[in-house]
């Protein structure tokens, strides 16, 4: 669960759900990224007996890019990051779970300032070079003084390859930590890209994701880094949804230390030497975004929605999201029912060009509807067998143009209601 709900009583113990049945079968070995050190601690922000603070320390010269929620009610950390992103310089990142520091007024803004000052003092940098992110309950003041006792120790013992523990520290109702890594070539240099993410509910990203942080030892100027990130997020994190709700705290940041051996410093995103890096960055973000969908609260089915034959890619995206966010579609998949009528409904309500009599629909690769009616060759047993699989594809062909897009989501189960109904209890 992420960044939600009204103010309420303190909850100090979290009961972690069983690991999602859709979780990846293995976790990649996360190599060190030169110029990055990470450490986690138990600060008692909200949870008892688990880490809830992540500190990342960056070498001098690290550049930064970021994209954030478009919510008109952003959290205090989002506002802090936006204000300081202009410099393009980063020396530290502080992330906490358990409290979103959102809808907290002047108190929330004071907490971000104090947190940055604690980190800056411990790391030996300016507070403007410290970036912040918070996730958890909305509307409850964040006690920044809880960071003070752990900050110096975090700096002192931060190793270079603690990415899995870093991912665990930022979890809320996530059932597994989300990490991804890739290698890329820039000229003669071999560079590493590591990413972590969290998110299981309140997932309908708009220019970012729940929380995700990506680290590389490539040497890339801030403006180029920003362009690369904005390009990569469009068909990765912005093409995933769990429940159609966009968080107040969506934050995706990319840090480049420039410490890779023989790596040239690149000033323009259009530089041809970045082609391999661009593909690798997109692959890391796509991997993390899929893990978020796989960990949707209460999810038992991963759903891929593909819309083709639309008048444009933009139109296809809107129709795909209409399908992916439909509670009726999601519950049908959860019940293993290939109810194409609900898909027709979602296409029709999207407000995009569509022609009922040209519409075709597939579930699990089997065409169930064609040209506005049930497919003449419809085979109920075959479709039923396809719907029992943990990964389900829904494809819609509109027959109007060449526009195509793809969105990932998950089913909607009784567990989703239980998790969200009891989140603050």
C-alpha cells in the first residue's frame, strides 16, 4: 500500500502478506555501481522490527534527473526534489517508508528541510544536494527527528552493493523487493545500470512511478540524463496500472556518477554513443514496472493489454488503460472468465474512435470476438484453459489505423479490498 488514507492512530506493526504468486522466480545479483554507497536502518517511522530508511551516498560529480507525479496534491518530498533538481547535482538520497509526508502542510515542508540537513551534515555536502522520497500513510506528520540518531551511522557503514536491502527498506505492502540490473557499452566503456522500485497499490503512474531509483556509473550531463529518463518512462512505468489511482508521491530518479572507467562525458541525449545505454535503461525500467504489476495488492493474474489498429498510439494507450483499469475486466480475469463483453464496454467508454462492427478481441491468444460479434469458431474449453494461466493477454484490434500500445495490469481480488480496508487498522 502506498501513500493513502486519512490521518489516524499510529500503527507500529505491519503484517506482511505472503509473497505474490506472480513474483519473479529469481533475484538478479546486483553488482556494485562505482560512486554509489547504500545503507539502511530501523528508524521507527511507522513499522516495528524492520528497516524503514534508505540512505544512498554519491561521489562528487554525480548528476541527477527525475520525473514526478502530476498529482495536484504532491507530497512535500516531491516539491523538495523538484525545487533542487534544477542544479543537476546530487550527493545523497534519503528514502523512508511508513509515512508519505503528504498533506502535512508547513510541518511536512519543515520535515523535509530538517531531514536534508541531517543527511547533509552526515555526508559532508549541501542540503540542496540531498534528494528525498517518502511512502506510506497520507496526512500524518513525519517526525524528522527520528532520522538524526541513524544518519551518521548510515554514512559510516554504507557499502557499495547493498541494493537488495535498499529495495527492502522502501517496501510498504509490497510482498517482495524489486531490483533490476543491466550492462551497456558507451564507446569503449562498460557501464552498469542498477534500479530498485517499490509499489503494490495506488499505482497509475503519471510521468513517474511509485518510488524508483536508478543508479549508473556512466558520465552523462544533467540535461541529457533528464531527456533519457523522460523518454524511457513513457512505455515502461507510465504503461502500468494496478488500480487506476495516481499517488501523491510518485518519484523516479536517475543518478549518474561518471565513475565508469574510460567513459566519455556525454552532453546530449542524441549522441549516437548512447544508443546501447538507452536500450539498457529502458530494459531496467520495464523490468521494474512489470514487477510492480506482478506485486499488485492481492494479485493472482498478470494481465497484458494490447490495443492495435487504433487511429494513433495515443488513442491506443487511452483505450488500453480503459480496459486495464476496469474493475469489471479485472474481476472477470480474476474469476478466470473470458468475458469479452466487459472489454467491449471498456473500449466503448474510453472516448476514443472505435467501430463496434470492426472490433476483434483475443484472450490468451484465442480470438473470442470478431467484427462485432462472438467468433464463429469460439471454443469454450480452450478459452477456459487459457484463463487459468497466471499470465493472461487481452488483445483488441480496432481496424481503424496503425496505432498500437501495450499496458500491464493485474486482476482485482478480494485480497485487494481486505488490504485497503484494513491499512490503518
